[in-house]
C-alpha cells in the first residue's frame, strides 16, 4: 500500500456565498462520479493543505475540500483586522457545510476531519446524521473545556520553556491565556497583533509533533497565514467553540449505525488519546486505530498509512 495517492488537480472550484459577507472557497477533485467525501481542515483557521486530497483514492472518491470562513482562499480573510469574526462560529461552519452539500448536489457523503476538523465533523454529523454515510477522524478532539485548558495551560508542564514564552507573550498578569491573546490579536496596533500571532503560532508548532525530523510547513513563514490562524483559533477557543462542555461526546448517540474509523497517535500530546478512546467506547460503530509512536502531526511516521487504510476501507462502500 502506498502512503498517499498522487496529487490531482481540481476539476471544479468556486466561491460560495454563505451570507454575512463571506465567500467560502471550495474545490472538487478525484472521480466526478465517485463516492462523495467532505474534508474538514484543522485549526480552526489553517485552511486546506495541498496534501489533503492525497489521502483518498482518486479513482473511487469525489473529494470536496473547502477553506472555512476567514481562512485559506476564503474571503474576507481573517488576517485583515477589519474582518468581522462575530459571524464566524461553529454554528456558521456547520451551516456552511450543509449549504455546500446542497450547492454540489450531494445527497449523502462521508465526513473526514482532522484535529479541530474532527470536532467540527462530529458536530456536523450529529446535526445532520441523515446526510452522513461514514466518518473518518484523525487526531480526534471534541473541544471539551478540559481539552482546551490542557492545550493552552496544562501542556506547559511538558514544554516549560516554550510555554513560558507563550505565557509571557500574553502580557503581565494574564491568567486566561487564550482570552489575553484574543484581545492582543484584535488590538488596533498592527505591531501588537503581529507579535501576538508570532507567539501563538510558535507555541502551536512546538507541540504538534515529537518526531525529531518534524519541520513546520512553509505556511508558517507567511505573516498573513499566521495572523488568520492565530486570530481565528483564539476567537474560537476563547468562546469554547460555542459548545456546551461535553456536548459533542454527549451527542454521539445520534451517530448510531454510521460506521467510523478514528486514527490517533499514541503520543499525541496536543490531543491526548483519552478523548479518542472515550469516543470509541460511546460509539459502537467506530473503530479506534492507535498509531504507536505518532503524535499530533499528520506527517508523523505511520499516520498517513493508517489514514489511507481507513479511507480505502470505505472507498467502494455504498
């Protein structure tokens, strides 16, 4: 089995008006008559990466990718301080997914999501289970309050030097670091905003992988990408993704009968294995695949192979 499939060019693409002044970029690649799958990127705020479609057999899948509000090629871009994030919430994204499904004429589709995309994918599937055929999640998160607190506070125990810099960047006396950064990333002074974005992304990149050969992608060097990523992520997690604590895990009963594969690294410190294990226990139709030695990054050894094995399993299931 090859780790990933060859690159393919999109055969459809466009900008979807989702309201509130937002245009969402979307593209479709693979087999136009294949099994539909919607891919939900992480972050929030990263935008789709070029390699996402390579996790699917292009002969079998009709792969739909889109950049969530404010990120990637969607407009207006969150790197601009004038971009209104009050109309960029989890509920808006779920509605955008449904609007895109209808726009593309898809009756039902598979849901694929990684990291934040797994939270979004689960919430979408629980909201519209009749539209979902299967689910594949990678580096599983559900955005419970404890998960978010661990990510930006507790994990500092394992990365004290990096977290100390992150904490100091939030300002003297800050106790809720996410709220402090959210304020800095919306400061009128562009110098303040740019410094906060640099510190936020530095923390995020320092905890994503334990692989000594891991290198951040080239997007990290782009100031506009860093600003949009930091600004959207802080905005979402300051508001705890507009979800009640434990809401996603508590709603998994709505997914009964929908088969799923959950791929998770044993050493994922950004999103510890406990969440994926709890989800698998609550969802009898889901299989948990633990990748030994891997952490949170999709590029960690063994992760790509496990993800492709999961998508291959459902490739020709109708």
